[in-house]
């Protein structure tokens, strides 16, 4: 082993690949390379392949080289990719999640689902966490690419996500049913699809995204990513790294950088997005719910005026104390809800009743600000008669 101590990782790798192609025994070198060389950049790897092929060796078609590549070099190359990006950069996080997935695949492939079901299920649940990886792409990365005129990922890659989601669901269902033989048949198909998608991400999607997006866009994306989450065990560090300790800013308070496809004049910036007062009013008017907002002073300050309200409201209640908006028999209940909400002992109150032949759910939610201060009550009433009868899934449009 001492013969390798003075050699560089590239020299050791060259020795390994040459021996694999010429029938040598590179076991010792492979062991040292695995332990001592943490990462490998693509340029170095490509130059080694080119050098050996100039010697007349058929490196890329050698099955032993292919096995070594998949068993060892894929992980080293992935680690080399990470070094190109600052900690917390969205691309680095995507690559870290792919690296985690490959490690999970390697671990789960060592298990026999027929005899090691518990361990298999544990690893499968971690692999299924890729949902957060896909949701971030769909809601964060893809919209940025669309603004630069590249909408192919939104049109095509999203469909691959859905195919993988369907396979994950299929495996989960047979796992829950205890059919481990079927699991053993279905899981390799899922792994193949996920592995192919990771390759597309790393060779096309992310490199192209890096060409299109600037640092401010990646920074804004990182802030939004926080609201969705990651499949990693630990939260990635902030990007860019703060120069000095700063007060925490919720992602929704970060102003969007980059061009928006609409003007922001006469619009208000909400938690995420910009709307005119007219748009806000239209949304409230079309919600299939009755909503009433009572402020921290127990006065009604808002209700939505929909087409089919369950309970009538009129402008006369605006500014009125909420205790006077309910019949005497229910005032005590209303006051108790307010008291518990203000104390912080409760956050939700639920009621269900029959109204005009319909089954209605009424819910009260305590409204609190970022500092957890009580700011009022949101009352929501919804006709759930038809909702209660729903069964199964409906994935197709039923307008025929």
C-alpha cells in the first residue's frame, strides 16, 4: 500500500484503469483510491480516458472498467461536482440529493426484500422523499427557466416526475399489502427511471440552468426552496453565506429579483406574489366558502361576498362587535373561543350542522402574526355535503 502514498489520485486512477484493461491486478490500488481520493473532476477523468485510449486500450468498452465506474467513480465524480458550488447553492443541493439517492440505492440493493422487509421499507421511505426534490424543480427552477424562454423542462421533465411518482405509489401499495415478491419486481423499474432522470438533470438540466440564471436568481430560488424543503437530513446552509449574523427573514419577505411577466404598479406584495385589489376581491368573491375576519379587538372587519353564501351577511356588520353578530344562545360559545384563542391555549374550533338540507362545517382559526401575537379570528363555513360522498380518485376531466 505504501507504494501509492506519494502518487496523486489521477496517477492511481490511471494505474487502475490500465490494469483493468490489460488483465492486471489493481485491487490494492482500487482500495487505496477509494479511501484516499474523496473526489474526481470530470476534466481529469476525461483526460485519463483520452490518454489510455491513445495507448491503444479500449477503456470505454471494457466491462471491468464499467463496473468500477458504477461502483466507485460515479460517487467520486459526484463529489467533484459539488466542489464547484458554494454551500447552499440550489444546484449543489440538487446534486447532494442525487448523491444521497445513489447511496440509498446502493444500500437498499444489498437487502433482500423477502427476508429484510423492515430495512427495505425504511430505505424506501427515504428514497420516496425525492418528492421534495421534484416539487422544488417544478415550482422553483422551472419557472425561472421559463422566464428565460426555456419551457422544455416544464413540458417534458414534469411528466417524468409524474411517472416516477406513480411508480413510487405502486411500490408503496404492494409494500403495504405485504407482497414482497411484487416489490422485488417493481422496485428495480423505479430505480432505473430515477437513475435516468438524475443523469438528465446532471448532464442537461442543471448545466443549462447555470448558463441561463444569474446569482441573484439562484439566491431568490434558495429563499423559496426553504418553504418547500429538502430530502436531506439537515437543512442546507444559507446561500450566499451571510457576511455577518443577520436577523432571520422569512422566504415570503424576500423581494423577487429578475423580470416578472407583468407590471407591479398598483399591486400589493403578499406572502408570495403580487395582486391588485380587484384581483384580491375577485378571489374572495369566487371562493366556495363563507369567510369572516374578526380583528384582535373583537370587531368584524371583513367578510367575502360570494354568490351563494351559506349565512347572510350585510355591510352593517363591519365594525360591529362579534358578540352582537350571533344569537344569544351561542354567544357564550363564541366568547369562550375568543378567550381561549387569546390565551393561546387553542388554535382551532370545529362545528358541523345541517342547514337547509345541506351538511355544513364551520371552523374558527386563531390568527397570529410572526411574533405569535393574537391578531384575530378567521371564521370559515363550507358546504361539505357533496365532499362527504367522494370516494377513490378522479384524475380525468368529466365534462363529457
